């Protein structure tokens, strides 16, 4: 009779082997069929098998999985609310109004910066770079043809705006995933991203404005834009009142209201305006919240943009996050990540090196997998304790992961996002040099790391609180 093995901590070589094996299984799965849900589950199974090798019983493995999933419950609730909010925004006419006024502002003289801004706004509102590229992006490509602007330059502006808006949107699944994988609050993550994103956006906008001056002589043909404007106006009640739901999100976010409360308030507001501005019934509100909005205007581009939302649309992402965090929980429970981290920390002595190591590990994973979420998962779970140990907030980690993995995937030729862009926009790899955001953002992160700018300390809030208390005491004396 074989005795039960006593559980033990893995050696460094065993930890590297375990992590490499998990990555290998995920890679094989993704390369065989790009189904992330299955890849993550197989990765979790591989981690569980290694745990039994170390002597862990099923009860221990299950405890690790539950612990990992428990850490992501807040994010899962946010994703469910996002599905409801997107559906209610479209039902209430919010997205339609934004697209309508955005297209009205199009001008041949400022086409490239306009394309960048319109795609940014659309992506920010719907939380999907894929959805923005497939809708607003195609519109911009059609307009560019009439204006005589090269397709590769236009595609660069479209992609830059789409992925930029996605990274700042509380509606985005990848934004929520980055926050979850680094143990960061959603709005803490977005707030940290702003430090990199604002200078990135301004620089990109300046470059597109400069490049756009070369194409001012093009003859404009805005027939496609006029078709879209007429379709929106004839099928929906375009009203500035419909912009109140996103305004609610902005105001509450600035007040640091918890994400679930913020999204709930926006959903309720959008539902009220859907009744009064679009004539929606209670049945419509309930159905859209669950299954999303289905557009039937007869114009393919409009229907593609507006057919989305609902809780069910988020279930795939929920499954990916649950499986990924379960896998991370097992690797944490068995000490695999801790052993690797302790070895890394012998060489990583400063915040600068830690941030550079985060960028490097995310890029290595991206080069190997071509998938942004996987590229955030393992570096995020592995390095999160190191940031805390160095007294750095994990929103610096989440921001760095986004700058590398999610933005970089758009310009990696074999990356999932890049392949999607090439197919949807029918464009060559020539768009990559004109997609500025993925190159500028990590560069700013590196500059910040060397200068020590926006490297937030965990005890900063405590110090500020103590200073305020001391000030109050002084004033009361």
C-alpha cells in the first residue's frame, strides 16, 4: 500500500518546470484552437496535477482554486453589470447619440485626428476595441478612401484610438482582467492608466494632426457618413439627454464611488431615459439587460455597432477569469509563484527594475502566445506580491501590464488583435508603423520608471491621512 506523500514546497527548478508546463499546455491549446476558456481550464488542470505531485490533497487544491476565484468575485460582478449597462445605453440611445454627433464633426482637414478621437470615444463607451474597429473603423476606412488618405495611415489612427479608449473604459473586459490579475481596484487601475494614457493620447493626436496636413488636398466624399447619419436619425431619437448615463459614470468615478454602484446607477438612469426618449417598455429593459440589444435598421455597419450588450455577452469573459484565477490560486497555494518570486527578488532590488521586469515578462508571454489576457495572467499573479513587498501600489503593475500586453497585441503580427485587424479592415501589416499608441505608452512607462514618476507608494495614503490629522490638530489649538 502506497503511503500518502507529505505536501512540501517546490524547489526553484520544480517551480520553473511547473510554470513552464502550464504555459506550454495553454500555448498548445491556443495554437490548436483559439478558445481561451478551454485553455485556461487545461492550465488549471495542469497546475492541479503538479500540486498532487507535491503531496497536496484535493481539499487543498480546491481551497486554492476557491481562494483564487474569490479574489475575482468583485470583477465578475462588474462584468455582469457592464453587460447590462451596454445594453441599456443602446436601448436608451446613448451610443447612437455619441456616434451621430461624432460623425457630424468630421472634417476633411482634420480627418486623421478626428478618426483617432471618434474611435477613442466609441471604444470608451462600448468597452470594446474589436467592436469599434469593426464598426466605426470600417466607416473611417470608407471615408478615407473618398478623401484620398492612405488606408494604412487611417488604419493606424483607427487602431490607436480603439485600443486607447478600450484601456480606459470601465466597460472593457481586458481592463477588468488587468485589474483582477494584479489585485487592483478597477478605478484605481484606470486612474493609474491616466498618467500614461493622457500623454500618450496627446502625443498621438499631435502626430496624426501633423501627418494629416499632407492629405488636405483630397476631394471629400462623405456619402457613407451621410447614410449613417440619416439611418441614426430615422431610427432613433437622438437627444443630448441620452448622454446623462455616461455622465453619471464620469461623475461617480471621479468621486471614487465603487464600480458596481457606479454601473448600477448608470444602468438605472439609462433605463429611465430609454422609456422616455425611445419609448421602451419594461419587457424591453429586462430582455436587453439579459440578452443585449439587437439592431435591425438594415444598415450593416449600424447594426454591427448596436447589436451587443447583455449579461450573456459577458459569460465567456467570466468563464475565462474564473478558470484563470483558479489556476493562479493553485500556483499560489502550492508555493510555485512564491518560490519564483523569491528568486527573482534577489536580482530585482529597485522599483525601476521591477517595472522593467514586468514589461519584459509581459512582452515575452505576448511573443510566445499572441494573446493579451494570457500575457497579463502569469506576470500579474507572479509579480503582485513583489510590488506589495516594495511598498508599491499594484495599480502600477496593472498599468504596466496593460501598456505591454493589451496594447502590444495590436501591433504583433501574429497577435490575436492584429490578425483580427488585418481581416476586418482588409489591411496589410503596413498599418503597424502608424499605430502610435502601443509604442508611446510603454516608452512613457519606462521613462516614469527611471524618473520615479507616478510610482505610487502603498503608504502614501496613510502618510497623507496622518498629515491631515496633524493639520487639524494644529488648527484647533
